[in-house]
């Protein structure tokens, strides 16, 4: 799977928000004081413009990134933030912190340099953790410096960009305890994304997932794979993206074709397969087959809120490499959204090849709320529903995924066509054995 | 008999934070020492061994991993427990310092509860 430069930027921005929240939680736990942060909309800024907002006294923590992000980015705190955060770290009395926020000089700020170093260390630790957990190609973040003073006067030296050069900026407001909110922001120079993130050339796929052609395919299956697959599942109901994400399972699909001659009617074939033992190619014959939804369903699923945006859902899906997201709260399922639902919702002009024609309205499609595009719970399966009924239902309603819920509406998992194929072909992996 | 503790970190602020957090965890030490790097720590150990060392990894002059190896060569420090404290938390690093002779690892950011959990087994 490849990811474009735009997607990397979007992913980084998403993770930056999460990392800032994690930093607040970390400091809260360490110093026993409440911290909160609120991010505003990402924008393009220049050092000249920021100098008006952040004035002449600020602290800049520089972070050297390696991996998919290659270069240095910066986190800047205004004067109020500088004295509050450092004051908390060195345990200054409350009144001293308040006085410094109002009248603190650059000399007083420099006296707190060690505290900023520690704040930066903790900040980078939180960020590194979040990126390591959520971005496959992330290398490492290391704090590369702390600057106290006027970062805008010689911005090329302090933040690595000329005073009139655009950079991505995520403005945020942070609150610590009962102190008034202060400003901080994240500066991402454009060069950070340029070195490795050429459009459509960066792979975020885990290394262990080898291309399908590298997997040995049993001879019988390889021959049958040439038969048209559309006879088994109507092509129109198979979202391209889902097929792509299930590529490693093609072998399974091919073997299924071998076991079910196309000339036979589909329900009859299914009846035969599900109600009998499998006679698989390769010699491992007569394996009992799974019988009901509970035996083959996926229970490890991801949840999103119906108020989440398409962009948030795409990010989550990308991170997990999952084809479906459950929509709901507190385990109560309201709907389900697939990758093809999301792809259908966003403008085609967001694709890198159409970047030239991209308009603000196209970006707005990323903000569509999931509640407007999700599939409501019309077709479901019970945990005890026999496999043959599930397959028939999938054919009848042209759906490849059914949520498994009981009569009280309690959610158990989901079952996809590919789960069924896999369990038919690999019964050893099924929970019933 | 009360226990003794040494905090080794090149940042005076961080030593102060660790000391405060240890106190908040409810653990009590009769004697506490501080050192700014591995060399300083070894000098202080010559004056008297300690029961527990809380040690940063990245420090000038002598880093935490080198300090662990050196302390393990001092016969008097056989009973000294060394807990590393660092923002770097990769499994490779943890495995490596444990293999070198460290007794535990605390990732920054830490909480009083974390110190309680990691240090209390060595308090009796």
C-alpha cells in the first residue's frame, strides 16, 4: 500500500494532536496538576506573522526526526507558556509563576533553561511514543535543541526557515491548573515531508506482508485461479479497496473456486460445502468445517463515533489496515462504515494526480461526518446463525460484511465474506477446533 | 536499618523531580545522594555504597549503561539495585541494560505509583 505526501501530512497532523494530548496526560500524572490542550485549525504561517502573536520572548524546542519524517520540526511556547510550564517543573510558588508571566525578563527565562530542557525531553518522549505506536515508518524523535529568546529575528537559524517562508503551523492553546491559557504551536517546515515522501512512492505497509505473488500457491489452486471469479461473488458488490486489502487471501479464494465448480448453482454449492467436510487440495483431507457466526467472526474491531469525520476514519483505517469500522459509543453499534464507503464520500480531486484541480470544497469532503455515510443496521447476524444462512444473506443483500449482534442488540463482532473463505480453507484457525 | 538512595542524572531539575516523586510515593530513605554523571556517581560510591541507584541513561562523561557495567564490577556493590530512568523506552534498550546488570527500568514520564511499584520490592 502506498501513501501520498498529502496523506502523510494529514496523518502527521492527526498524530501531533494526539501526541500533544498525551504530553498533557504525562505531565498531569507526573506533577499532579491538570493540563489540557486545544488545537485550532492547521494553517500556513511565516515567522514574520508569528512574531506578532508570539512576540519577542518565546521558547522553541527543536525535534530531530528520522524515518518517514526526515528533518527538524519545532514546538514553540509563548512567554506565558514558557514561565508557567517551567515554573511547574521546577516547583516555583504560584505567585512567582504569575509574576513571571507578567513581568518575566529574558534573563529570568534563561535561568529556567534546564527546566525547558526537561520539558522538551518529556515532550519529545510523548511524541515519539505516539508516533512509534501509530506510524509504521516512523524512525525516532530526538530533542535537538532549546532556544529561549526572540526566535523570529533570525528565524533561519532558530527554526530553519526564512522569515517570509511558509510552513505548516498547528496553533494550540494549553491550560495548566488554574493559570490562564497560553499559546503554543507546532512548526512543520515543508522540507520535513519532502525528502522521503514523494507522491505515491512511500510504503507504510508492515514489512512482513509480502506481495501475494511471493506466496507459494498450490498447483490445483493456481490452475483454477484463471477461472472468472465473478461467478462466486458478484463483482459489483466487491469494493476495490476491500479486494486490495484482502490480497493475501486470494489463494484461499482460488482454492474455494476449485472446490465449487462454477456450473453448480451457488446456494447448492454453499450447502454442500458448509454441511460437509472439506476435501482440500494438497492432501490434508476431511477437515470439519465451522458452523456458525460465532466460530468465524472477528471480535477485534475498531470503533469510531458517528460524529467523527471521514478524515479521522480514514486515518484510523490506515493505521489498523482494517476494512471496516464500527460506528457507535460504549459498545452500542449504530452502524458500520467500510473503506469503500469512505472512498465514495471523498472527492476524487483529493487524489495526488488531480492535485492541480483541487478546490477547498474538495477538502471539505474529508470533514463529512460518518453518520451521513455509514450503513445503518439493516442486515445483521446472530452469534448462532448457521454459516449457510449467513452466506445466503450476503448474496441476497449484496453485502460482504455482517455485524453479529444478539436479540438484545449486544454486539459480538463482524463476519466478512473473507472470514468465511478463510475459515473454510483454514479450519485449524477457527475457534471451534 | 534504613535504606539509601542515589539519583544519577545530569539535569539538576530532573534530580529534584525524581526526589520529589520518590517522596510522594511514600518510600522512605535514611540517606540520599545525587550525582551528575557516572564518574561522579562512582566517586560517591567509594565513600559508601547505596542500596538503590536511580540512573539516567544519556549523560555526559559516563552514561548510565557504562555506569551499570562499572558498578557491577565493584564487589561492595553486589547488593546495590540499579533502576534506569529514561524517556527512551525501546525494548532493545531495556533488554540491553538489564543484560548489563540493571535491576529495572522506569520510563519517563513517571508517577509516584510507578516508583512505588518498581522500588518497593527492594525495600525489605
